[in-house]
């Protein structure tokens, strides 16, 4: 059975005692859970359709043409209009829609002109619409989900590369260490923003959105892993000189066993401490790139794209920038509070008393 050692349990208790970070962690986990089932809350597909005593669940199913519900067209049914038609006809058929009945790519303008509209409870645009009449709350919801998933993937990739190279540099030392130090110094001097501009200027336009997101993630990881290697190199050098490492080497433990069973568990506090701040850096970077037009490919919902729209229409549509900015501030504040709490709870000197 998997169990934590007493020192780790003590650090986790410290984390729970820091209420600001602990509640921020719970709130962020709740946001991730809600985002995982976001289609049940924000979507233009119905949750349940009852038609002639049959139940349909379109949210996670294939699309249903209008002919499935007695309409004349063969393309996907508009469930908002279907619900309105059932209510006006007074039939026993009914439609249950999500709280926000719009997807992030849908243009919806009751007046027929695509323009930013202020928040409206009647049309269920709770935060209004953007410059092309797309629901802002829907784009914020899915943009935040994409930013969180992107930042978690970014952190995992950076940690895998940084820990592997940094730990090897610190453990083996010598020519291996010097060679990688020089290579990292050269690689770190390559301008990141220019590389993003160059890469995205040569990507064919027929690439899918998912492929372009993967390319963006790859470019960001390639220019972000170097800082982690220095921390891991320093910590590995320090732990390699400890008596327990020498004892393990004397009894015949292999390099792999020493690294994974002895050194890495003892540098866990360093790794855990940097996780929230790596996520903050990833969210800030992807938002800035989206704002400049070199981030996620359009029409992918993103916080940076909404900020760009909002600043361009600050006087005529202030609800765009206020919604996007508030969401970004709340998200970064939560992660920062978690990072501060983790740093404090895993800091061995925090509760030490010197006499």
C-alpha cells in the first residue's frame, strides 16, 4: 500500500494550516473538475431531449439532424430553437439546456448584426458577447480550461527534461557537466519570441488546431527547460556528497537506484515548490503570446485573445476586457497563493529555531 513518510505528512499538515493556500488549492481543483465536465455547463447542445416518449442525450453523442425531431432540415438541430418551438407548441416534448447554452465558436446575434452586445439575462449572455457576437462566458470558460491543461502539460514536459539533464549533470559531473553547461548557455541566448514568430510564420495554414497547439507547446518547452536544470544540478551535487549516498554506493547500489531511490526523493521539496510558479509562468506566457497574435491559433478561445479584443474596444465594449482581466487575475492569484503555501510548508528552515 502506498504511504507517505512522516516528514512528508508533516509538510502536508503545514500546508493545510496555511488556509489561504489550502482553500485556493481546493478552489482550483474544483475548477479543474468543473472544466473536465464543461460541456454539461457551457454548450449549445442539449443535455436531454424528450421527443415522442424517447430520450436523447446529444451532449457527448454524435450530432442529430433536424429530421430526428420532426424538422425539415438535415443538418444539426439548433437546440435553443427546438426548445422554444416545443414550448410554443404546447407539446409534451421538452429540452433541457446547459446553464450557458452557447459554445465558444458560435456567433449569436439576435439583431442579425455581429457586434459586441452587453450582458443580457434574457438572451443568457451573462457576460455579454465579443466583437463577432460569440458568448464571452463560454469563451472564458473554455479558454481557462485550455490554459490550465496547456500549463500542466508544459510543467510536466519541462520537469521531465530539466530533471533528467540536471540530475545527470550533478551526479556524473566532470566533462559531461561542463559540456552541458556550455550547451545550455548557448541555447539560453536564443531569443524565444523571435523563434515563436519564425516557427509560426512557416507553419502551413492547413495544419489542424491541435497540431498547432502541440507545436506551440513544443517550442515553449524547448526554450523553458534550462532553468530547471540548474536547480536540479545544484541539489544533486549537494545530495551526492551526503553520507547516505556514499553508503549506498559502498553496498553496491547502481547509479539508477541511487538517483531514483535516494537522491530524487530528497530533492522533492525543491521540485514541488517550483510547480505552481511554473504553471503561473506558462499561463502568463500563453496569454501574452495570444495577445500578440502568436499563441493559440484562431478561433481557439483564449484569455489573451479576449484581452486583445477588449483593449481594442475599451470604450464601446468595456465588458470584454473587464471579464477577461478579472478571470486572469483570479486564476493567477489562486495559483500564486498555492505556490506560496507550498514553498512555506516545504521549506525546512521555516520552522527552525536557532539558539
